[in-house]
C-alpha cells in the first residue's frame, strides 16, 4: 500500500495540471513541426513506488532516454520525461527528418529540447496555479536501461522519497503516435505544499 495520502481527487489535479502544461507544450512543438497539427493526451496519473517504476516503463532492462530537470524555490521537485529508444527516434525523426536519431548529436539536442519543453511546461503550470516561484535547472539527458536511469536520477538528485507520481503521455502528429511518461519526484514537503496552496486537504 502506498504510504502518502494522495487520493484520486489529488491525482486528478496533478493530471489536470499536466493537461494545462502540455497544452502549452503542444504550441511550442507545433512551431518546431512548422505548424503541423499535433495533440497530446494524458490518459493516466498514479502514485507508485519508486522501485516499481522501471517495470511500469516496460521493464528494468528496456533501453530508454530520459530528460530531467530539478526545480528549487517554493517546492523542490525533479521532473523526468522518459521515452523508449524507439519512441525517442520516432520523435526526433518527426521533428527533424533525416537525422540518425540518438546516434546523431543533433538528434540528442532535439530530444533534450523536447524534454525541456515538456518538463518546464508542467513546472510552469504548477507555478501558475499555486503562485510558487519554481526555478528550473538546465535539462540533462541520460540514455540507458530504465532501471539504470532511475537509479542515476535518484543518486544524482538525492531523491529520498519512496513514491513518485507517474503520468502517461501520448503525443500524436499526423504521421505518428508516440508514448512517453512524466515522472514527478518530490521532496517530502513538496506535494503537501502544492495541495495546500491549491486548497486541497
């Protein structure tokens, strides 16, 4: 049983924040796609044990790419955008046809930029709705098996909590549908602060 008292209503709020933030991300990504129509769905948000995340992403040995940022200020969070390598390559080629995916430095730069847009869009929605000053770090990228990436982020960012918020995302363009996940790794006070400012007990 998950320890934190985050009920379905609170998860719905976190999901709605994702819808708000990713709506802004869609605008930025459409500009990168030269105004091609794209959409983004947020089908689920759940609170899960950190140790279970690799399996939920498709298996601890699944090769993935993750772009992550930290926020400091009113609430300390780490936000991670994760895609399988196939989805990463599809996303890169959708944005910039002709690149060699993650084997191309430009492709890596494209993925970092998309991850930066996604993570900061969520952070900006959170800041707007709560009034918190949330200062993001520059984005970082890791390409490895999902279990190794989660372990790296935990170690580098000194994540102490046992639970994280896992948000599934689906990005759709005219040619492709690309699935990914957003992970929100809070410190032990961040979510309580956020829900209190949103008037939710």
